C-alpha cells in the first residue's frame, strides 16, 4: 500500500510542480481528481489497518507508528522536492560552460 500511495502522491506533486514552475498542467482535471481520490483512499486504508492492529499492539507503539506515518509523508514530500530541484539544476549546469569542476588540494586530510 505504501508504494501505491507513493505513486499517487508523486503524480500530484509533479502536477503541482509543473503548474508552479512551468505554468503547464501535468495531469488533466480528471487525472488529478483520480490521483487525489486514490491517495486519500489509500491513506484511509493505512489508517484503518493501523487502527485494526491497535488491539494487538501497545498504545505507545500505536502512537509512534501513526507518528512515523506522518513523518514518512513529510520526508517523502521533501525528497520529491529535492529530486525536482536536482532535475532543474542539471540542465543549468550543462548549459553554463564557465562552471568547471575544481579539484581542491586535500592532502592536508591525510597523515604524512
């Protein structure tokens, strides 16, 4: 379920990126609606699964698990943002020929 959830959230994030950065639509209205519905549906399923396991696990562990899920969502959003930033940086670096790879003297790092 997590990988399927990641798929739908990535589609939404990519749509928002294209809308903000390029002024284009990545998804049609129907595709966006489907992606939002699917991601919400899966998030609810994950929540229900956690609730059903609450009987079997300690309340402390349950709270930590739910917190981990929220952190996972936040980290995933940050990773996707980073990926998009890297995707924007690579073409910039390839077009700017005056930027060169500089090798610094690192001999000070090694014992003599």
